């Protein structure tokens, strides 16, 4: 369902917001990590390539999505023309959402430890990609960064599936904090695990979602590996910070005050007293001085801050005295309006906040297509001619 409305519907009856103090927006989080990676000449396989924005037809390449959640990566790679053959997720409500939106994909509902790739993929044909992201709670700078967190070891289950399936390429995503956890020890362990699985040609880059048209600042660490000794292509950034899409571009068309439950356009109900308190929260400020990770007012005219769920205390709307709705969050993640999330509002918010932006997965998939086609046709690596892009200065 696509909502058609005027711009006025977004700003209808917007109470005046009087900033108590204006905070300076933070752009370029993880810039240090990104630049360090780009200056690392030891990663000779990492290449940034241009890609086609043509609407792709099914390209014949198949993938499986591990730790798929509601289906952000499944959605993005499907948009790029790939066919999802199987997915793995343990959270029941996320499984319901994934199955609703990808009913033909074979979904394993349960722990990845119980996933048998051979049985799940019987008769599916060759799998060209394994994609996914192990749970990041132990890695994120917003969390406790505990190297002993058992969730930090789930990437080894990811690698178990890779060893069994033997895809042509592997794409693993996570928060950039994974690269500095335990002074880099976890990062080194991941690289070693790829090599042990038969994928010694592995690269990593920090991709900022806003560089590809997502109206949200959401950097992700993207590992790409292949088992043929070829280059690992990444999508060349499309936008510089001065051209990032503002939050309003994603929210436009959704009614400001009318809820539409059938497309998840619902938000936390506020009392009049809470609305009065929210009216005093300036852009970049939080309702709570001691809890900065939620109830923060978005900056008008800029990309959204990283979307998170926070038990219904999502970011505050840039123009309204309420938090964002689940559908507004989904739009900021680039989910289409006909992608429906199962469960009550807070469960929908949880699924959205934990998802990979489909647009980011889509551009990664499009960047990989020429290399996959060359492999299918037994042609030379098409990225070799663009190897000089590896160290070129790119937009911030």
C-alpha cells in the first residue's frame, strides 16, 4: 500500500518547537575506522565499482540469508534481481514477517545451530551468495562491547554454513564497532575464520547508508569474500554529505496525526503532559539527560539519526511532538509501504530497528553482479581493470 498525500499532511497542525539548546549534528561517525581501512594497502582485493541503477530482472543468481530478521537483506538482494532460496531466523515474530513477505523462501525457524543446509537446500541448485549478519549486540558501541558475549560467537555458525554451501561470494554485515572490539582481536578472528572456511580473499569496508540515498545515517561494516582469488567489489558511493537525503524526503506523504495500522503507521500514545515535555526537546536533544540513546529529536533538513527500537521510545519526529511511527521508521530504513511487519507496534519497531536497510543490501548486490556474471561465463575478473579505484579518494 503506497500512501499518496500532500506535503501539508506531514506538517499539519505542527506545534511550535522551541529549542532549549541546539546541538550540532554528528556526521561521519566511524570516520576514523573507515579511513584507516581505506588506507590499508594490504587489502588488495577490495575495489569500489560503479553499478547500474536499471531495474533488474531475475538474474539467475541465488542466495541464502542467515540471521535474516524481518528480511532487510533479503528485500535488498531481491530488489537487485537475486532469488532467495533459504533463510534462518530464531525470533518467531521476525520469522512471521519474513514468511509473509517472502513466502517462497525456505525459512528455518529456530537456532542456526539446528540449521542443516544440505536438507534445507535439497533440489535448490547452486547457491551463489551467502549473506547475513550475526547478532551485533555484543559488538555495538551502544552496547557493552563484551568480548565474552556468547552472541559474538554466532559468526562461527555463519561460517559453518558457508563451508557447507560453498557459495561463490559471501557478504557479512555488522556494526563498525566489531572492527575494534577487544583491540581488534575479534576482527582478526573473523578474518581467520573466513580463510579456514576456504575464503582467504576477504575484504572489509565501512559503508555509510546515506551515501546511497538512504535518508538515515547508518554506517555498517561489510565483509565480502570469494573463493576464487578475485576482487571483492563494493558499491561506489553516490552521494556526498551535502547531498544526503533529508529525513523529510522519507516521511513525506504519511499523515501526521492519523494512524494507519494496516501499514504499521502507529506510534506510542503520549499524554498531553508528555507532548508538552517533548515540545521542549530541541533537535539533537533527548527527553532524558541520562539516557541519550532514545527519545532524541531528529534534526530537520538532515538525514535521520540511526534508527533504533528502544521499546517504543524511538527518536522524536523532527516537526511533531511525538515519536516516529513504525512505518516512518520503515521508510527511513527504505522498506516499501507494502512490506508489512507482523505483530504489535513495539514488535514491529524492534524488527525495523534491527534490520539492514534494503537499499544498502541492494547496491551491494548490484555491485557484485558483474563479477558473478563473469564467473558464470568463465570470463576474467571485470574488477581488475578498476583496481586503481581501490585507493582513490572517495566522498566522505
